[in-house]
């Protein structure tokens, strides 16, 4: 559910999904009209069609897809807006004689200031999410079998963001069904992929979804996956729209058979109370890096406001048209990824402080966000480049990693082996080559099966890395069959039982936080965290690019915390954050150590400062125990912190500042915004409103 967080890869995926779908739509007696609204100040008005297309200088332009039925009546099926000045003007259009009526968005009428961050930030998302949750959507706890609506809500959040970032209006339910029916029919008719691509590229250009060159490339990147899914999916189009748009759209039938991993018959052992290690016990220090997003085509001084999903690049205007648009030397807060020099500098810095950590966990996302133009060789070259940096700068530090969604080509695409004609072997074998360097051979068979593995680096500690792309709603291949791809979660359940039998403690690594995966995946995982609460003592993730934590609760007693997820801040500054990494202190390694997380310190690079003084300076940002006055870092301490933040706004504001890694961000002072953040900390699973009732 926390896909409310801005995920650029996701936005582009949705754009292309919409574009691919739309192309089929365009074939069906549909024509495109554009209108210009001259007067948005009145509450209601009439839009007159203009022959010349969207014009600048007006308050808003609207693009409509109009379906003319047999009687010659126009029916507006889908509407898109491209705004010039008014970013949140929602336009409701009905046909009527002599023109089209429109209604400004209530926010606009109130004279509010609805800017992009309305959606990108957390406040509004959480509000609508919380309201949704309380308005009759069934809870995941009480209704474990309904997969559809969580994914639906995630995707409709995404649709809001698409609207926001690019100026697209909402994709409505009816339109979705017509489009998907048409798409399915066209795929069945065996139109060639080239024909489909051609249609979509045209549409993408006509609608100005992206720049022409991005249109040309991105459609090619995603068309194969979209068509492949349509060829293989058993879902009928209504089901697809139910998944995409939620319960309100399609019949509340769960398109995917609910699935459970088989739990061991061994009864859950009594919960062992958390006991702090004796003073002066040995400790391990673990460096956590995540979301590097290296851009080898980053160029200092290039245009940072290029209008594409990724800027500051060799293809962008250089010098930028205006001084304030120049890409910074050490990174940029706008839509720009990590420059190569910054990565080199980070590794030099890590080499300098190598006495401060014993091993490294890296939770995924290596390449830049140029998701419209990536190839397998490029992705693999980036992975190898990064693995080499680790070997060169930190030769005696083992590195344990997990696949990010950006490692796929295209982004998010991880077809399970059950999809005919598709294979991820190209990735798994290279992954094994690059990261297997630090792993025992016993991990190779599961890496080749699905990019997951386990091994024991120290007596009594087991590291488990799983491939969260098999739980991601953005991995469209799962629309064909969501049931535990490659048997990965069943494998996890078995590994956890073995660990319990052997008295081992487990650290879990995965890229996407468990709160953001599909319902069945999330619920099965939550149950494992419940069942093995004595065994799982660390969970480490990335993907959100923000610094956060999420608490798991006892399914039978939602006030009792049983686990905590640590979500590390990204190395890339994409977008509006600083670069960061953290170092955990872990109990161990000695006979009988708990391997519990005892504390961590977050470090950051202030991008603005680095660019101003022309020199990157990594600084300590905070240490968790000090900043949040935590006596220890067990799940109950994090749970208490949530309630302490509820009552102590200064404490919450501190968390909020660190969430964005001390980069400037709009304030979160009203109760609704704050509740949204607090609720997120309690929801390590999608759709569990009962966890937030007392916030
Ligand atoms: C978009 O449409 C869906 C389905 O009809 C609806 O649930 C959602 O609230 C709409 N979103 C916006 C931003 O209007
Ligand atoms: C799609 O296939 C149908 C039937 O084979 C054909 O009539 C139609 O022209 C094709 N559409 C495109 C855009 O190529
Ligand atoms: C795609 O990448 C290739 C190789 O890096 C480059 O030459 C080309 O200009 C890129 N195209 C776009 C649209 O980014
Ligand atoms: C999965 O397990 C839960 C809890 O044990 C149970 O309520 C549910 O019926 C099971 N679902 C299936 C499909 O087996
Ligand atoms: C330069 O760009 C910034 C950011 O886009 C803008 O606010 C400013 O008005 C521009 N200045 C000039 C002189 O064009
Ligand atoms: C989905 O995959 C599971 C596990 O591989 C299999 O048991 C099930 O039959 C598949 N479902 C469909 C509809 O193919
Ligand atoms: C639920 O957990 C809380 C906190 O651990 C505990 O105080 C309470 O007694 C538990 N309730 C039940 C019914 O077990
Ligand atoms: C660890 O401690 C246990 C029990 O305290 C003991 O039986 C075992 O021999 C110890 N192992 C080592 C390697 O010291
Ligand atoms: Zn990322
Ligand atoms: Zn990611």
C-alpha cells in the first residue's frame, strides 16, 4: 500500500500500460479531440472545441477520447488533461448540445495551492488511504482471500501520480474494461507486435505523454511484456480492471486463487522475552546501502529540468538554458540519479571508514531511471561495475545483496519460469557471477531458480535474501499467476523452520518492503514473521528511497509487536532527498549471541552543500537510540516510539526530517498528515486499518 510513495519506475510503467491499452482503443471508432478552456474561474462553463489543439497561455487544455455510437451520440470515454498553470484542476465533462460542461476541482475552487507534491508527498495519500480503509474495505486480516483491492488501490494511487506528473486524467472504470476487452481481442487476432508498437508510439506522441524520443523507446520496452501477459493471463478483462482500479470497478471476485504456504506442523515455541546483551559483549557492524541508481551518463551542468523521467544527462541541453537548471557536480535534487564521480567518492569514503563495519548488505536497484532505454547488456554492465567497486575498495568486506525491481529489463519485469518463452536466466547467472563471489556454492541453485538464497555467515546467524519482485503488482507477469512464483515463499517457510530447529537467528533481505507487495504474498509473509518471531531478528529493505521503519504485530493480538522492518535511505538523491547509508550495530558474534539489531547510525551527504562548496562531505545524521531516546531497538521499542511521536510533535518532526534524509521538504504539521505517517509505521502489511484506529 505504501506505493503512495513516489516511484518513478512505476509511473512510467503505468504510462506505458495506459498507452498500450489506449492504442487498441484508438482503433475502435474513436477519435481524438482537443479543447482549450479559456475560463476556469467560473464554477461551470462551456468548453468549445478548438481545431488547433492544445494552446499555451490558457488555464488548461483537455484531450478527450470520444466514442461515437451508432446513433451518432458522443460518449466521453476517457479524458486526459494537460494543464498549463493549474496543476490540480480536475475536469468533469459531460456531453450536451452546443458544448461540454466542466467543473473545476473543489480544491481549485477553494483557492488552495494544489501543487505536484499534493500527490507525491505523503499527506494526501494517507488521507485518502485512511478514509478508504475505514469505509468498508475489508481488512486483510479478517479477509485473507481478497487479492484484488490492495493492488487496485496501489495502482489507483499510481494513476493519481500519473495524472499529477504528466497531466493525465484518471483512467475510468468503464474505459478500462473496454480497453482491456479490446486489447485482449486484438491480441487474440494476432496483430503483430510491430503494428501494436507503431500505434502506441503514435498515440504517445500525439498525447504528449513523453518527449518523442522517450515515446519511441519506452513503448518498445514495455510492449512485449504487456502483450505477453495478455496472451497468457487467465483473467478476463473485468478482473484485470478490478485489480487495477479496485472493488468499485469490477465485481468483488478475487481473480487469483488465494494461496497459503504450508506451515510446518511444529507448534510455535513460547515467545522468548528480549534480553539486552551483557555490557561489553562483542558486536558486529553492518553497512546498509540501498538504491544506488548509478547514472554513467550524468553530466554536470546539463539541464536538470529536461521534462523527461530522468534528466542531468549527456543528451540534455548543455549548458542548461538557465543557471538554476544546471545539474550539480555531486548530484541533484531534481529527477537526476547518482553521478559516477559521486559513486567513486562514496566508495573512497567507505574505504576510509572501513574499520567501522564488518560486512555490507545492499538491498538493490543499481541502474539509473532511464527506464525507457535499457538493455540487458547495459544492466549487467552496471551490476558488474558495482560488484567491482566493492571488490576494489572494500576487498575484505563481504557483500550480501538482493535483486531490486530496476534490475529487470524492462524495469519490474521478472517473468517466473512458468511463463512460456520467457526466462530470467540471463539475469540470475550474471547475478550469481557478480555477487556469488561472497557466497558459498550452496546458494547457487536457488539463485538460478529465482534470485533467492540463504547461508550462514556466522555460527548461529542465517542470512536469507528473497526476490520481492515475485510479490510486486508492477511485475505484470504475475497477472498470469500470482501463486508463489518459483515456490519462493514456501522455500522461505522451510528455511525458517530449519533455522528454528537449529537454534539459528535470521536476517532477511529483500528490496520492496513487505507493506508494498500483493495481498497474498504480504499475508503469507506476515504470518511467517508471526510464526517465527523468535527466529527473525532483522528485516532490511530499500525501494522507497526514504528512511523509515515498519512494525509487525501479532495477528491474534494487534497490540503486541512481533517484528520490525528497517527501510534504509537511498544512495541516489532521486528525488528531493540527500544521499545516505547507515551502519547497524548487531549483537554478536559470540556463542549464544542474539544477533538482534542494537542500534544504527545514519550518515548523509547534503547535496546542496556539496555542490555549493564543490566538495562532498559525509556527515553523521543521527543515531537511532539517541535521536529517538530508545532504550533498545526491539519491536516493542519501535511500537512505543510511534505512540510517543503521536503525543510529542517535536519527536515526530525529527522523524519527518530524517525520513527525507534532512533534505528540504514541505512541512507536515496538520493532524491528518501526521496520522498518515504514523499509520504507515504500523502497517507492515497492506490494508489493515484496525492497526491505526488509536492513532
Ligand atoms: C479514478 O477512478 C477510480 C475507479 O473509478 C476511482 O476509484 C478513483 O477514485 C479515481 N481517482 C481519481 C483521482 O479520481
Ligand atoms: C489487426 O489484425 C486485424 C486482423 O488480422 C487486421 O484487420 C487489422 O488491420 C490489424 N490492425 C493493425 C493496426 O494492424
Ligand atoms: C538510448 O541509449 C543509446 C545508447 O546509450 C543512446 O545512443 C540513445 O541516444 C538513447 N536514446 C534515448 C531516447 O535516450
Ligand atoms: C490459508 O490459511 C488461513 C489461516 O490459516 C486460512 O484461514 C485460509 O482459509 C487458508 N486459505 C487457503 C486458500 O487455504
Ligand atoms: C530559471 O529557472 C528557474 C527554475 O526553473 C526559474 O524559476 C527561473 O525563473 C528561471 N530564470 C530565468 C531567468 O529564466
Ligand atoms: C498457478 O501456479 C500454481 C503453482 O505453480 C499452480 O499450482 C496453479 O495451478 C497455477 N494456476 C493456474 C491458473 O495456472
Ligand atoms: C495483547 O498484548 C498486549 C501487549 O503485549 C498484552 O498486554 C495483552 O495482555 C495481550 N492481550 C491478550 C488478549 O493476550
Ligand atoms: C556454546 O555454548 C554452549 C552452551 O552454553 C556450549 O554447549 C557450546 O559448547 C558452546 N560452543 C562453543 C563453540 O563454545
Ligand atoms: Zn530505487
Ligand atoms: Zn526499487
